[in-house]
């Protein structure tokens, strides 16, 4: 950090604190208006939501790129993107099933739907802003030890095996949402093994990045790319599945944010260069995943290639729009006066559902969130598996719960972003786990995200017990003394 940047840093932190206060203030005012039944015009709400989302995407700065906060904000806002058509056509139908049409045309239901989303995005952004004010050490540290090549390849083979078992447990896919993501949102079984598989692949890439022996590092990275390609193409896309998109995003972000061990933080030029280089790759991958979604919906019908399939998928609304059906049903439940407040019961059910299914089934215990009991099916058949982040807070604690819990989510996401540049093992692993589980969390509910974190904790703990080899230190002279702390790597002998 230059002298000028050091002088500007306190002003930036003060600006983030002020921004967080103002954003929270707007959120509180929105909650008060909602509680009093004073909802703005629907088009005005959609316009405010859109401006807030775009402004936050452009202005949020937690780190040089702020990849995780911006990506999670994108996932939050995407389900509402189809509502922009209402700005042009008042009776625009963003979903065309008979049950949804009647509710969409009910102005009061749509107002509640958008207002809960607006309060949620204000809370999320305020959490980003406040967490971004607190910055710690961001020197990249090198692990004292890495896996030997044979152990690395065995671990990679295990990750591949878990993905194979998950794919074979999925069975046939006859409906749009009938994939492993839906299984995960409902409690899952073998179909959810892709989560530890993807977390393990991400962890192994982190190990490869920390290896200074170029030959061994090359073998590790090459093997990781090969296995990832097989998982994505053979076990996912060719079967019509798309949950591997979280893995692709995680590996891309882990690569973009990697830094030579022992190097002090720079101005982000290297990360931005990597990001620009990967833009065409990400665009191609997203187009393929969109095409797969459309092909799965119209199986057996002719399509005019990938570009036509992508266009059809986007115009049809895609998975992200279907996520909003739960919010629509919840808004109708609220406006009709039939909504039963759960007062935190769902969060207790999360805790009670933590034990793995293999354990609970062996003991004859039924988990609260399992089968047809998860939030993804609260309003079936209108809701078909999607769970937007504001659904559970609103049904448990009302509009104030939406503001507070989304603020907490924003804080947690931004703290993960801030800890990632340290280069330490656990912050980097959890950063990858957040991205692996990102689609699950913001589109399919909290429980699959919690299971993703459990997979990361378990995988990381086992990883520390594996045989390792020592690598030479390459820290610049004086760096360790400037940090005033020993290497925090989990591989360091204790």
C-alpha cells in the first residue's frame, strides 16, 4: 500500500460505515411502510429495486474485485429480473402457469412480493458495507506442507468417485426441477454427494496452488482440470444436470484471487487481468448451461442449436425466475391473512436436520427437513423447489426478520471475501465452499448451503491428517516479522 493509499484508507472505511447506516435506515423505513400497509406503486418498487441492485453491483468494494459479494448479489437479484417487463407492460406475465397467472395479476400480491425483495437487498448491501469497514492482514501466506503427488491423486480419485455415486443416485430426470439440487433442498441422499466432491476438488486446487515444486504442481493442476472436465461434461451436462456450475464458479474465483505466496497485496491488476481473460470462458460455460436447461425442458423437441436454446431459456425465464414462485405464494399467503408465522421453527429444524441421512436412517430417526417437508415445497405445486433467501426469514419473523437476517448474510459473505486474500488454508477453503454452494443457498434454501459448509469442515479436517511433504519457504525477508504472527497454515507441524 502506497503512502497516498494509506492516507485514504481511513476515509474509505468511514465512507463504508456511513453508507451502511444510510442503507440500513432505508431498510428500516421500508419495513415501517410495509408494516403500515403503505406500499409504493408496483412499478416504482421494481424501478427502485433495479437501481439498488445495479448501484450495489457497481459500487460495492470489499476487496479489489469483491467477487463473492457481487456474485451473491447477482444471484439474489436475478429472480426479480423478469419483473422488469412490468415496467413496459402493466399486465406482463413473468410466469404462465394458471395458478401463477392469477396471483401475478393481483396488484397487492405483487407489491408484497417486490417489497420483501427490496427490504432484503437493502439488508444484504448494508451487511456488505459494514463488514467491508473492518480489514485485517492480507499478506498471502504459503503452506509449510502440501500433499505428495500419490496422496493428491488418491484424494482426487475419491472426489471423482463421490460425483459418480451422486450422478447414479439421481435416477431419471422427468421434470424441470428434478435434479440433485432439488434432492439437496429436500434433504437428499446419495444425490447430495456432489457437495463434498466439489469441495474436495476445490481444496485440492488450493493445495496445488501452494506447491512450489513446478513439476509436481503441473501434474496436480493438470489432473484437477481433467477430473473437473469429466465431472462437468460426462456426469453433468450430458445427463442434463447443472449443479456443477457452482464448482466451475468456485474454481474460477479461486484461480482469479490466488496470489504468489508471501507477496504483499497489490492493487488488484493481476486479478483483474485474470478475470478479463476468463470472461469468454465464463460466457461460454454459462451459455452451455442455459442451453442444457432449455433442452431438459423441451426434451424430444427440435431446437436450432445452442444459440437458439439459450435464447429460448432466457425468454422463458429460466430456473432463476422459477425460484420466485415461492415468494409469490408467500406474498399471497400474507395478503390473504392466512400466513402462519413460524417464529423461528424453521431454524430449529435446520439444527435438528444436521445429522447425515445415513446416520439418522440407521437409527430410525426422521429429520424435520427431509423428503417433502423442506421450505422448497411449502407451497407445492405452485412452488417447485426454489427457495429465495427472503422466504424463510419472512415466514418465521416477518418483514423485520428479512432485514436483519439478510444483513447478517451480507456481513458473513463480506467477511469471507475479506479473509480470502490472507492465503490461509481455512479462509481460502471456506471461500471456495461458499461459491460451490452459492446457487444452492440463494436459489434452493439454507439447508444445502449448511451441508456444503459441513462438507468443507469435514473435508478440511481430514485433509490435515493426510501425509504431506514440506516445501521450502519463499517469503521475502522481513515479511514474517512484519506480520507478527507464525504461519497459520494447517500443515505446519504443531
